[in-house]
C-alpha cells in the first residue's frame, strides 16, 4: 500500500473517531478514554516518519482492538439480561 493511501486511511479513521465523539451525547468516561487513546495513537503515527509498513500495521491493529472494546462495551449494555 502506498504511503499516501496509508495516510489517507489513517486520516479517515481519525475523522470517523472524531465524528463518534462529537455526535454522540452519552459517552461514558471509559468510552471517551478509549476513543482518546485511539486518536492519540493515530496522530502519533502520522507524525512519526520512517515507520515500516509492519510498524504502521501494528499500530492500526492496536487501534482496532481499542475501538472494538468501545463497541463491545456498548453492545454489552444493550443486551437483554437473562
């Protein structure tokens, strides 16, 4: 994947996370913490030059893991108790 394409994808991910934080009224403190950490990692990734494709991929995977925690917690609160 070309660097330009990688940075465009990172920018889109940053915009998407920003959209979630701006457009959702009832984020818990834990949700905000998770999303802020993901944003920080992505912004740091964009600033650092000379990263290998593997290093970029590793950071993106870490961000996806964080984001999945956000959605996991959200789904847990919407499940019917048995």
